[in-house]
């Protein structure tokens, strides 16, 4: 397998490195031993937008001989739009097995005729320019249309690289590479043209900062249960893992709070951050099932969670706890977590632990039911055809 990384004056080096780093690990970590790559350019040396110099391995090679051609973005991409000799050379990638771009690199693919009749992602500020070049610009981090994979702004470059790793070597290899890179966010799904409109990734990234806590979360609703959770409270990590695994959400959540005081602020703000992530990922909530009720047993315990993404925050949580804490969390914070989530997610949330002898089992049954109910309520209902599930027409 052979990759060409296209370099040019004025490119953004971060765009290049963000894809180069994960892809080249496919070889160094032994997943694809015969992988090779070239840095290719119109001239022997190029400088990125900050003046950093790169030396090309090959000058203007035929790009059709590569399995993958990657084009970064950068301010220099606009200048190259005025150079037909460059875009003519880039057009030789038409016969490559796959072409990918980061950020405004999509403009160069469009000018080279590689996006004709296709949809693509690019930096939000470049979407108008992409449309002027006759390409439908999609508001998504990753878009796959035929043999072309495009990504949005510079922060989506690593997502693109990891997604390609997953394509070439499988999800386990991509996950190992992600962990080795210490990249905290789950690998997103692509928006695949030609499938249902609802295959567009329903995802969000949020940061919540107060004088007491800092919460960072990334959520993919239509995921597979991949999770990376670090709150400083092991039992809370365990409960949030249940939500991810049983709801099939890809979730990354980190919390830094004033645990030297007590767990209250961290638990509360983690819930508020998670609720905000769900609210943003759901957008206008068009087409969703909206309501769900799930019962889950955990050995001798039984719990039920009923949820309605109505847009109106309200919560009623009932349960009898046998001790003052479970794990290192006061049991009073378990209902408070769900109440805080409901406020930011703008949902009705009712939870009830019917019975149980063990507080750990009761809490785990409740959070498993929470994850399953979230999954059921956020699913797309194909019969609604994208309509808002409300007689008012809005949620």
C-alpha cells in the first residue's frame, strides 16, 4: 500500500501531520508492514504557512500510482487555485484508489475536478468558496463520497487519519493507534453520501469551565460504545461507562474538579456537560423517536428509566438507598446527577429503583437503564421522515 502526501507553499503543517501521524503508525506498529509513503510536491522544497521548510521525496510524480493521495489545507490553497499547472497535476489523482483532504484542501480537489458531482466537507469559512467551485459543501467533520474522503477544519485532521486507519486495518488497530497517540476523542463515523440522510454523524464536543470544575466531552450518538472517561471518581467513571456501552454511544469525558472539597461539583458538572453534549448532538431533534422507557435488572435489583426529549427539563428520581455512599459518591448525588442531566439535555427524565439489597447493584441497574433509554429515545424513526415528533411542530 502506497500513500502520497501532497505538500505546497502556504499549507498548514498541522493538517499534514494530523493525517501523517496516525497513518504512518500503521507500519511502525506492525499493522501494515508493506505500507510506504512519499512526500510529493510541485517543487523540491516547500514552506508551510509559518515558514517551516519541507523537502519532497518526489517532484510531480503521477498520482495515479498511489493507493491514497492526501491533500492538506492552508492559506496557500487559494493561491494554487490560480495555478492551472498545479491543479492539472493534482487531477492525475483521479485514477488513485482513494483521495482525501483536510480543511481547505477540498478547494484544491474541486479545482482539479476530483469533486465533480460529489459532496464534501471543508473548513466552515471555506464552504462558500467550495460551493462557488460547484461542489455541495456538507456541514460534517468527515464526508465520504465514492473514493473521496474529506474532512472539516484542522481539528478534524486526526479524525480523518484515524478513520482511514480503521478502514485499512480495522477498528481494533485504529483504537490502539488512538490510545498510543493519547488522542482523547472517539473515532467519529463518516457522513456517507448515498445512504439515508440520517447517516450524518450526530455528534458534539463541549467544554464547560467554572471556578470549580473543567469538563470536556465528545459524544457520537450513533456509535459503538467506545469510551474514554476520567473524572477522578472511579465509581462515576464506572457508571458513565455503562451509559456508553449500553447506549452504544461513543463518549469521551474528562473532568477536573475540586475533589479536595468533595465530589459534589464534579458529579454535578459532569452531568451538566453530558446533558449539554446530548442537546447539541440532537440539534432540533427532528426525526427522533423522542420517548422511551426501559427496565433493567442487576442481580437482585430492578430499575426503570423513562425519558422524553420534549425540550422541557424535568426530573423525578426515586429509590431507597441503604448506605450514605456508594463507591466514593454520596448516594444523594445519584438522583442529583440525573436531575442535572435533564436540565441541560432539556428532557423529562423519570428514574425509579424498585428494589435491591446492594446499593452498587441498584445504581448500576439505574445507569444501565439510563443508557438504554437514551439510546431508544434518540434513535431515528424512519416513519417520521425527518419530521419533528411534536404536534406543535417544534421541540
